[in-house]
């Protein structure tokens, strides 16, 4: 949305919203528009004051090269320290006429009220799964099964669905989590803690990892309830693992396991201790053969 907005206000063909052909549109698409500055901090732990001064405070003093506006798109902006936010505040309190700031964040509570009071707040709503699915099929050429799978993991975010559908990391994480869950019952009590360590690898992405686990038990429960019919399973590409987990367990126990995963998701969102929550979850998911 931010990029589309930036592109549209710099597009030189005023008869169109975005022409896609003018020098501004073309240079943006190739990542070379000198007046649109993309600052992506999504993978950073924190954004310090120097960074904001260098990349924004000093930069905004230079007039745009070619266009009427100079646009900064700051992604992951919630990671700014208080000092960094105060530095940004200096700029957005009295910006030059050509300055446009698009501040993108998934956590509004991290911002100083003084920043928020100077911004126009636009909330991005999530999209229904069915709409994500439709988009992936119609616009991205996904087949039905693939679209259904990634719509499920998208959390209502089409960009995320597209990103994870081609992400090797996500695919590896799926394989690892399913493998771990399939092996759970074979493991003795001491080995359980090694499995917790395996989960620890995905600490940063734990909500996604737990979505994978939840969907796995959900699919296994559906597979069981439908007497081995895979039509209603979402992860059709993992049907062997689904069969493996479903075959020896009751429907009731599979539903219980899906519940345990959901419960852990909620606890971790409320900042429960990761190690302990992961331990308790795996102990609960394991069939209790150790007395
Ligand atoms: Zn254009």
C-alpha cells in the first residue's frame, strides 16, 4: 500500500493513478527512484538514534532530485528507540513541503504519543482466508490445494501468503515441526528436552511454528473423522505424516492436541516463559507412556 501510494503521487502521467511507464514508475520498479527512500527494519532488533539522523534527518534536508516529493517508507518503525523516535519527531514536526513519511508498523503501542499525534493513522485490516485463496488462484496462478494451504498460513495477509509460499525457511520449518511431532511418542523423557531445544530454533517464529503444529493435528483429526479420506485436509502435501499421526490415535486425542497447541499460542502471546511453555506443551502432546 505504501509503495503504491508513493508511486502514485510521483507518477508523471496525471491522467492515470499509476501509469507504470513514466520514468518515475519505471525507476521505482527497478529500485532506482532517487526520491523514494525505502528503509526496511523488519529484521532488525532495534533502530537507534544515529540511524534515524543519518538516513532521515540529514537526507530530508536535500531537496528531491527530480520530483515534487521526497518519500520515506519506514518499515518496522516500531523498533525505534525513544531517542530515535524523538529524532524522527524533530523532522516530522516541521518537515519541508516536499517531505512525505510513510511509517509502517505492526505495533502502535510502541510509539510516543507525540509521534502518533502528528500522523494520520490508517489501519490495515486482514483479509478473509477465502479471499486470500481466491487471489492466489486468480492472480498468482496457484492451484487449489496450494492456495488453500498458504491462505491458511497467511493470517489474512496476502503478502505473507506469497512470501512463505516461496520461502525455503518456511518449508524447512514445516518439515522440522512435523518430523518432531511424529517422533514425540517414541521419545523417552530425557529426549523430550532435546525436542524442546529443537523448538527453540524457531523461537523468533514461534507463532508460525505453532500454526503448523495446530494445522497438523487439525488435519489428522479431520482425516480420522472422515475414515482416512484426505479431501478435507489442508496440508495435502503432507498426507504421509498426517496418516502416521492419525492412525494410532483417537479422534478425541487429536482434537485435544490441537487444543493444547492453541492454548500454548495464547500463553506465548501473553509473554509466558518460552522454555517452560514449550516443555509443558510437548509433555502434554506426548502420549503419556512414562507414568
Ligand atoms: Zn507513472
